[in-house]
DNA sequence: CTGAAAGCGCTAACAG
DNA sequence: CTGTTAGCGCTTTCAG
């Protein structure tokens, strides 16, 4: 063995890729370097500074895979977006994307990284187990229950660090954060009726559980007030939606004077079709949306809608997840929606 | 040493967490299990099936951290969104979020996972090196150059697997995918002038390099045609933008009859302010946007705008990155924008 | 305060 | 076709 030929001109040229490399040129052991770089308590200040200097000089970064393997935690939270019904569009759905943005903020702030996975349950039965079992994430946030309520329930029993954005149902086992959709539906229907509508329609797919709850709330109010309400199914992707809505509008003309749209996106499209058919809003037909996206205040006329607090939702998701990571079995969080009165109803 | 006390009632109760566990109860070696689960070539079919059965029965998933450490690749692509000027809003900017959605699609399809990181360069000088050097990702996609052009350039010299969404500049060193913003700016200005505008304004921040290029293109055309053009700076966050635009509108009233908005989001807000001031579009004032977001066809009147092909952009980013992962030093990809003629100009 | 040593769980030669 | 062996690069007792 040649002796440690350290202090020659080649020193700074040598690329230092491991703790051991760095240790060698610092003349200490790998353990010490590890401790120093971790800011660990009991390392001589001189030694630490020296090590830090060398690390900086060589642009050294400890290998995270090794670190994570050793420590048995990843510092990564998985965020899954299941694309159930409307495969193509959901991921670019403005609401979910905005929620994702806030989630990224919150997680970053708490020192976690975010691993995004778009899943198509229909093509991959096992999506949730795989994500969880991948060993890549410390916990999972699922954005939207889609049509996967049961699968999520199944998993929840055996896996604590998971929180889901979606609808809350009496007695469910998975921890969910979401708006009170049923209440939101009630608010919408109440407003529509209060502003004079005599016959309602719910515009949107009623399969997704969140939408179903919105519709159910509206139905409850409608029944109580003795007005009719009918479902008008649509898809989420804007291209097809336009035609679908136009078709619905033709069919209901004169029969419906109050529309509750499942989302603002649908409401905005509807508003446009209404305009093209020359229907006056809110004169001849009233409309209420759901979400309160930024666009909603920009439409003509500005959209009356039911607001979900996205930032609060993201905060709640992260907060509950972190507590679950600590072992706490947290309750679900149901946020109250608020009616935002503008000019369409 | 006790002999392998395997086949007793406890067998199926024992939780199998490692290859070794599984190997023990299958009566083979860890190596074989590894090969079997990897679908590797030369494992006896019987053996493989047995191993797969046991794995399924116990819900076993190999630990990815260990695997990745060993194989020196992560199967993860990092996606960074630098928040330069307008810290708060950019991440929920519709355009970037839509691009992110498509990226998620593309990467998933190619078998990669996506690690999302929102960075605030002002608070973290070292963001890009850290992301790259973290050992968590095989390659990096940066969404938007923000005000970080120079930093990205610096890094590009020493790090191949990086592709950036943004503007292309003659002689730059990093690989970029993006629209020809300058050309887009020309198209916008030409259209404005062709539809009768005599004095133009560019509505939006001119600092970000992409916006600067759009403005430059418009300026070039304006100069050639002998019409004036002035910049009207705004922020991106919708709350403040409304007021800012209103203020600008007050100041330019009667002096400007053609507005080129840096993005559709800005254009939509502008349209609304214009309406509130009772200005007729396109009668009194014309307006052209940029991006062609879904909302743009829903405004009243529908927005004339310069279209960026987001899906093609995402495809290009992933495609180039994968080639760089193979060692190829790819060229940048500049996509042609298209004028979408609607009713505002 | 620091070094030595023992793995985290998996994969990939290398032998059989 | 399968077992054995030797690490990937880091963290963490356990001794000094």
C-alpha cells in the first residue's frame, strides 16, 4: 500500500464523491465527517469548520439514497392524483392543481420533498399499495377520492400516514380533509331558489363522491322547498363539455331556470353557452358554481359560487399527515364552504 | 445455530420485509428472489412462480432505497419551479401547472417518477446544485427560467441531464424547450396593428426573460410599422393585478388602442377592467393575449391570443431529457407559436 | 471529541 | 439455474 499521498497538486482536482473521500483529504474518519456535516453536537468546532470548508470547495453533497436507506426514512411525501372517471383532464383541473401548488408550499416549508404520481386506477388496481410500499415515501396524500373510495378504505386500516382530500362520510375509516360538499350543495340550491328559480338542474357528473354529495345537498333543499331538480351529466374535459352543455341547454330550455354547476369550470363554460344561445343571466336563468377559482370573478357577469378554501385545505392535509407520521390517529377535517354572492344568482 | 424452523404455524404470520425473509421462507437465496422479482431471465419458472406467490401473499415490496442505492439510479426526475419575481403566485400559474400535468403524464409513461420542488432562489442561492446533487434524481427539468438564467447556465456546463422550459437565446449553453416568444410577440403586434390599432401597450412585467422576448418582438414590429408601444408593468398575482391594470387603464385612456397582454391570465383580467370602465372591445380598444389557456375561449368576447402548444412542450422536455440521460448532448427545441384569431383583435 | 466497525436491503458478478 | 460474496454510501453505537 502506498502511503496517503494527500498533499500534492492533484488534491483539489480529485473529485470527492463520498464521505470517505472527504474524510481522507481532511485527515479524519468518515464518521466524523458525517457528524460534522449533520451539524451534530459533539464535533470540535475547528474540525467541523475544516470539513465544511473542504465540502464547500469540492461541492460535495452526501448521497441521499445511502442516507435514507440507513436512517429508514425518506423525507419524501407522496402525492397521488387518481384519475378515475375523466382520465384525460383531471390532472390539469385547476382546482387540484392549485391545491397541489399549496401542498408544495406547505411540504417544502416543513422540510419534505414531494413526489407526484398520477395514477389511473382502471389500469393499475394496485396503485395505492404500490405507492406506499415502494419505500420511496414516508407518507401519502391522495388528492381526490375519484371512484376509489373502497380501495382507500381498505388501505387505511393498515397504513397510518395517509391523508386524503375528498368528501367525508359518516363512519369512514380513512382520514380525509375536504369541504362539506353536502352543505355546499345546500347553499347553492338555497341561493338559486332565493333568487327566484323555480326548477333546478345539477350540471355535472354525479358519480364522483364529492359531486354526489353536492347534488345530494341540493336535492335535499329542493325537496324541502318543493322545487324540481334534475341531473345533467357532463364530462370534465373542456372540449367535450361545451357540446354536452349546449345539448343539455337545448333540452331544458324553458323547463329549468336555475343551474347548479358541479364546478366553476363547468359553470364558466355553461355561462358561455348560455350567452351564445342568447339567454340572459341571471334574468332568464340563474347559475351557481362551486370552488371559487380566480376566473370566477372575471366572468361576465361575475359568477356566484360556493367557495372552498384551498389554502386551508392544503395546510390541513399537511398538518394531519405530519401528526400521523408521529403516530397519532387523527380525525378527519371538514371545512365549511361559503357562498360567494356575485351576479349570476 | 438453530436449524431453519420454517414450516410451523407462525409462518404466514411472520411479516416478510426483506428479500432475505422471503428467501428464507421460500427456501432459496436472496439473490434468487431478487432475480425472480425482477423478472430476470434465467430463473426456473417453478421457482419464480413460487416466489411471486409468497410475495403476493405477504404483500412484499422490495425496498426501493436499497435498490436505488445499489444500482446508482433513482428512476426519479426532479421538476423544479423557480419562483423568481412573483413568489406567491407563479406556482399556481395556470400555464405552468398545465405543463406540469402533461409532464407528469409523459414521465409516468416512460416509467419515471416525478419529484416536485418549488424553489425561491432569493432565499436559497444554491437551489439547483442542491437539487441535482441530492442524489435523489437522475435528471432535472426546470420549469421557467425566472430570473435565474445565469445560474442555470453555470450549472449546465457540468451537468448533462437537465432540460429547461423557457426562452431560447442565441449561444446559450443550457438545453431549453419553449416557444419562440419573440415571434409570438411579433404575431401579437402585427395582429393588433392589422386590426386597426394605432398605439400599443405591452401589459405585463418585462423582467422575466420570456416576457422580455415577447415585448421585444412586439417592439420590433411596432417600430417597423411606425406605431408607438409602451410597457405597462404588472404583477402576476390576480389580487393585485386588478388594481394595477385599472390604474394603467386610467392613465392610458385615449392614448392607447391596442394591448398586448403578456399572458392570457393578464388579458382576462384586463378584459374585465375594460368592461367595467365601459370600454368596448375590440371597438375602442383591441387586445391580444398569450398562451391560449382554456379560459381564453370562454371570455366575452372570446380572446384573440398567441397559442403555445403545452402538450408538445412537455413531450419535448421529456424526450430531450431522456436522450441526455443516455449521454447525448441535445440541441434546444424552439416551438412555433400560433395566432388564434378570436374576437378581441 | 473521534475512530472503528457493523450494517440498512438490495443487486451483480462470479462460481458452481 | 442458483448460492455466495462483496459492496452501494451513509449513520450510529461502542470504545477509547
